[in-house]
C-alpha cells in the first residue's frame, strides 16, 4: 500500500472491480476496499458433482457496447459464452400450463397469453399519443399502450424476473429508461424500436441483445477482473470504512486494520443501505433519508440438480410466473439448456427464484420450508418429485435488487447535490443507472470517463 491513491473504490462487487479495472487501464493508481473476505459481491460460482451453478446473476444480455468492450479487454482471461439458439424460447405460466412467449407475428396472434381485444389494440400502438407523466408507473404505461393482458402475462413477469418488483410501484423512466425513451422520443414503442434498429452503427451491431454468461460461470469474470486490478491493490476484510475530507484536498479513507489512506477521488459502489455509515461525517440528513427509503427486494435463489435430461419445456431460457397465477415462485431458469458444462451428461440444472417485493415473507422461512415449497412448485409446474432431485442448494440475498420507485426522483437529486458539494466523491453502484450486469459495466466505463488519465 501507498499513502495516497488517485482513486479509492469502496466495494469489490462487479461494479467496484469493473470500475477499478477501467481506472487502471487509464493509468490511475487504485485501491479497492472490501468489507468481506472475497471479491465478487453477489456473484459467486460453485461446482458440485459435475454441476456448475451460480449464487447471484445467472445470465445477462449483451445490451450495450461497454459490455462488449470489457470482454474485448479481458480476451484470453475469461470467455464470453452466448446462450444456445434453442434457449431463446421463454415460457409464461397461465392457468397451470407453460406457454411460449410469442417470438413473431403468427405466434402473437395465436398465443392464449393475451386477450383478443389487446391483440387488436396493439395494431394501433404506433398512433397512440405519448404520455405526459414523467413518473408514470410501468403498469400504467403498459395498460395505456398495450392493454391489461400484456401487463399480466408479459410485462409483470418480466419485471418479476428483473427487479422481483411491483410494476405498479416502479417508475418507467428509472426502471426501464430505454422503454420510456422509445415513447418520449418516437411517440411509440414500435416506431421507436424500428428507428433505433435502422440507426445502429457498426459498433452497435456487436450489441446483439443475446443472452450470455461466461464459460465456467460468472465467477470467471470476477477472477479476471480481480487479476486485472491486481490483488495487491485490493484490501478485503475492512469491516470499518469511513470517508472524510482531507486537510488540504481530496479525501481520507479510514480503514479497519490499515490506518488510513489519502485519495484524490472516492467511488462508492456499495448498496445504499451501507453508504450512509461510510460517509456519516459528510452526508446530509436528506440524502441519508433518501438512501434509507430505497426499498430492496429480498430474494431466495436455489440451484436444483435434476437426475434426468431436460423435458421439452425445459429446453429454453426459462419460465416466468405471473403474479396473477398466485404461485409462490418468481421464475425458473434452465442454465444447462443455455450453456455448456452446467450439468453432467443426462442431467439438468435449474435455477429457481422466490420472494421479492410481493412475497417478502418467504425470505424469513427456514431452509426446510423453502425446500418443501420449491418441491411443491416444481411438482405442479414440471411434475418433478423429490426422487428426481440430485441436490438443492439455497442462497439468500437480503438486499438483492433496489426498487426504482417514485422515491428515486428525490434520491437522484440528493446524490447530485452531494457530489457537487463534495468534488471527487462519486456515489455509484446499483442505487442508480440500472441493476443488471450490463448496467453495472456501463456505469464503470461512465465513471472512468469522468476522471482524467493518470500521470503516475
């Protein structure tokens, strides 16, 4: 360690590691401070008896150029793996039966997921007037432009899969800014999607929107970023981390067992529930209240090994469970149908998700109760019995996904005011700018763009 760095990054999850990696590429001296004893945050890959499974995100979408750029920079260190084409299928549960989400016009006409009224209404979507409420919920926007059945059997389950949240509460411009932009810029989802497709340049052609993982699991991405940052530049096990202004310029970061270090800039990538204590001597009450008011979905995730090959409806990306179906699962992913080497030959790996904003009570149940619940649901949906199960491992994520609700308007304003009042401090992480892996990577590049190249 040195006594001063160009930047100290707080948090060694994906956002923190990617940010530190980008800053290192710019020639900046960087120290990463982490509370736990390992890097990766919620991302962790496990291996067991030939199964390879995740605790945390299982897949992502190749949805921005920054994600493409990061894997270019890590070429040879970790390998991007695009999901099999057969796994592009997505299922939605309706009346106890899995139905494929339409992938084209004919499927859209024939699917039982949506009402005939809404199927006809969608023909007029390009001609509907754009909304004028900047804080319109995802649910209100969907019903206004597409209809109630599209909310119930497309958008709500999608929101359940991404945010484990409630579309009645999530604000579109915060939670789904690209969708919001389609209507505001082009007046229509359909017209906007066509316009963006026509406007794509050569770089954007690499942004395929394909579902991806990393060969061997996302843990390989964490290993590559950790090596790229340099383990000598990562300080784990710091239960205490406090930031205050320096006597002359920059900041002082006080640590548990290493005294303190100076930093020209501090980038905090922790969850909002932890940021208040880190900046307690600098943070105004308004911002602390805004961070305290940010709701998080608590998630139960289970890796389930199945002794038999996948059934026909498991040869897909996954199945989402609409809230109107009154089931107790958010959804099921089929990683071994998407990626190589996730299950032994002749067996299947499932990733099951429960809890979220609509079922917070599930998080407090015992592992025994959770196991029984999952077996009951897999029995109802896939006719699996306990005898079919090779193993089941349960993971708990208390602060899994922040909810971009109406409170985010004040939160973002308070963050901007705090950063203006404290030059050199950046509040990052999933409290803003999106919750998915591509969002976290893009934020790392955006943060890097704000800092000048190093001279050291």
